[in-house]
């Protein structure tokens, strides 16, 4: 009986996390792709909380980034980029809403 309860608990915890894959391109103010720019993924437990953790990646030579992380389905994500050329914020939503989406970031001053 204890093994059954433990098995059910493990399955329920495993099913709460799903891989979230999101990609896009970072563009300068003159609409050119930027390479070597850090893109930050802030992860929130609720929409009104402070970020609980974050992940970062760097754009490739064509300005593309790719994010893949296992997070809870109802966790919120905000994608942002801040660099010398400007800043951009986009992709605010739950992990299951952003999964498979392409979120391009256009820098502003």
C-alpha cells in the first residue's frame, strides 16, 4: 500500500512539470538581428509575485535564441533582453501558453 501511494505521488508530481520550448530573434532598433545578446527568462509562481528564478541564454550569430526548460504548467514566464542597444520585454504568459511559440524581441531605447 505504501508503494502504491508513493507511486501515485511521484506520477502526480511528474505530470505537473512539462517542458516549455520557446524561441525567437532579437532585433535592433534598425530591425537587424543582434548576435551575442543575453536573453533572460524570468520565472514566476504567480502573476503578481516576484520572479522565483530565471534562466539565461545568448543569441547566436543570426540573433536567434532558444529556451527549453521543464517547469510547472501554470508557472508564468516573462522574456526580456537588456543590452547597450536598448531593451525589450515580451512573452508574458503561462508556460503552457508560450510552449512552442516564437517570441521576437524588438529593442527600444
